[in-house]
C-alpha cells in the first residue's frame, strides 16, 4: 500500500480484498453495479481507501 494521507491512499484489488475481507468477485460486482467507486490504471482496478470505507459503511 502506498503511503499517502488516508484520503489519498490507493489500494490494488488484492490489497482491497485483504482490507475488506471480501472476495475479488464481490469487489468487481460492487464496481459493476456502481456501489463501489474505483478507477482503472494500467488494466487494473485501484481503489481509494476512503471509497472502500464509504462502501463498507454503507454511505
């Protein structure tokens, strides 16, 4: 995980999986349904830590 302010930390899908304890499929489905914000960098999903926290919190 890169070291930035909490709002600016980006996690790979592997790191997001470990952080949320959700499966890859659950993360990808949440992105596809528009429930979880992500961005695509070099052919891979990346997530800001604050996006994961908001999704986990139901915001």
